[in-house]
């Protein structure tokens, strides 16, 4: 049912591909990704091997959207509803709610899976946060917050803004006590246990907050217009505030520093957008370094040794988190593990981890290192997997029917791919040899009716 294009998936593996023992799917039981970015610091370090050598679509559920989350061997997703799934089979175990009009549309797909190009409405934001007892998600229609028990059997509490402020932006779970999120110009912290407001911080008129807050447990970090600041997680009081020369688009926290990606409008310039990044010390906000980019960079990913992976100019380049300078990406002859060699600065010339043009003239989105694989999206709307040592693209997943990639989570032997069509799970076809370099996986849509029926049965429970 998976339609290959390019080199044949059934061809014998090239000599350059080493013999690999193909293990069964097991990691989804222990793999934890309980909130946006994998944790409150937005810096998940993958410890699983990329076991997908001959990619295939394992399952698909239409209408689910945004970054999925996983905990306790279960997967949660937003989109047309808040859904709980079995990660290996894709069976929809429970949904939180569904309207009659939505049900009719899914019922139609279960009968005849054809698309007119219209995407499902996003009613629940992506990356539902999973606490010990609850699942906390964003109501995209009014920007409110809803919490359910882990089985989605009953609502625990809800928070609503004073005036509707539609947003699908996820929040940040701080420990198991606080859920922190942005609402217009405000940052709001709710107690997880009962949804009561713990504190709120107002950035002021005109300071619309565009990033998902991050936290190291003691402080909550957020970007306002031209500034980046830290507030006490317990009280919401400002700990420090530092100018960063632009609006904060994203950040991740390392052991002693925050890596902040900024964007600002420069009036009168031919290219009015200016893109940059800086590192700020977590203790006092002291600026450690600043760098600039000729065009919009991706959100940074993490390489070995705390190095940063940035998609810039159609390439993926390694940067030092200590200096903010680009580093070479060729293999070190002294590295015991090839993964530890990434970022070896043994040459004055900077060699990209993945060279420009590897996926055509497209911007790089969300580069992620999974052992010896670099997984990333492209502005072509597709997902790509490259070899971390050679930079060559191993395989790609082409989005079906003109729909686009939204986000992905790699669990080692399962790769969950959120698209504007629905949620896919990719895995390894262990009865097939490794895919030939450049293999393109396409989905034929033949299981569409079955997938829609699975969602429909969950609606009727």
C-alpha cells in the first residue's frame, strides 16, 4: 500500500550500507515525550537508535494535527478532537468530544476516502501535555485550556480567557505542578491539580507573545517584543530581563544558558526582516554571544556535546553552543563512536552537516539528530532523513495529495508524522532490505476508509 518512487525499495542494499540487525518494535513502551519539545527545556536528546531502514506507513488517522505526545505507552494528539491512541497499531482508544458536523465528515470519509483539498478544522492544539493524572490541551477556538483524565473519560477542569483569543500554541508543563502558557500579551500559570490560576504576567500592550514558554523548574523563560526574560516559576515575579534585539521566535535551555532565536523588522531596509540568535546565561541573563543569519533559520536542534543544529540557507550547519560560531561537520579520525565525531572542527572550512541543495532549493525545518540520522522537514512540505556523517539523504516521505508536514516525533523504531491531512506512523519494513539512497516513500491512501472508520468508532463510544 506504500507507493515508492525514485530508486526501488526492493533493490539490494548498496555496499556502503552496513549490515544491521533488525530488531522488533519495542521502544514505544518506554519512549516518553510528554509535552512540546519532549520536556520543559525544549531540548530532548535522543538516546534511541534510528531503526527505520526500509520505511513504510504503519498506520494513519485523519484529522489529527500538531506535535503528538507520548507517555506510559500511549499517544495523545490534538486536531479535530483530543484523542488517545495505541502507538503501534494506531487504534483510537478514546476521544474527548466531537461535534455532529465533524462526525458527518468523518463518516463520509469512512465510506469514500477522497479529498477536495480542504483540511480538517483544528479544534484542539497540538502537543497535549501529559501529567501524572491528566492530559492538558489548548482549545484552539477561544485559546482556553482543557484538562481531562488520562483515559479522556471525564473533564477535570477548564480555563477560559476573559475574551476569546484563538490560539493552538501549546503550553509548558513545569514539573507536575504548573502548566504555563501564553494568551495574547500575557503568560498565565495554572495549578495542574485543579486549574486554579497561580499567577499571570502581562508583557504590556503591543507585546504579543509568539513562543512556547520554557522552564528549568525554578524559572520560566519567555520572549517579549525586543526582550527575553525569566520569571520565578513559583510566583511569576521577574528574575531578570535582557534586550535581544528582536522578537523571540523560540528558545531551548542548555545546562547554563538559553539559546534564543529572534526576528526583527528593520524599517527602510530592502530586506526588512533581520534574523539572529543569542545565548543568555540562565543565572542573570548575561549575554554570552550573538550571531546573525542572512535568512530565517530553523529552530535549533541538538547535536552531540551540546552542539546546535541549525537549518540555514537550505543546509544544516553545526554551531558551537559555547561560542555561537559554526563548526566543521566532517568525521574525526579519533572518535570511537561516529556520532561523537559530529561537529569535529578539524578544518578551518565549515562543512555543513547536510549540504545546501540536498533536498532542492528548500528551507530546512526542525533538524533533529537521532544517532547517525538527521531527520528534518523541508519547506517543500516533506520529511527527510539524511546520513549524519555523509550528509546524503537516505530517504524522504512525500506528503500525500498536496498536504504539508506540520511536525514529527522520532521514537527510534517509530516515527510519528503530523500533517495537515492527519497523523502518520512510519516504521521499518523488516522483511525488506534497507532502502536505496534517495528512496521516496509515498502514501497511496488505500487505508483511508479504514483509518476514518477507526476514528468514527471512537466518536460513537
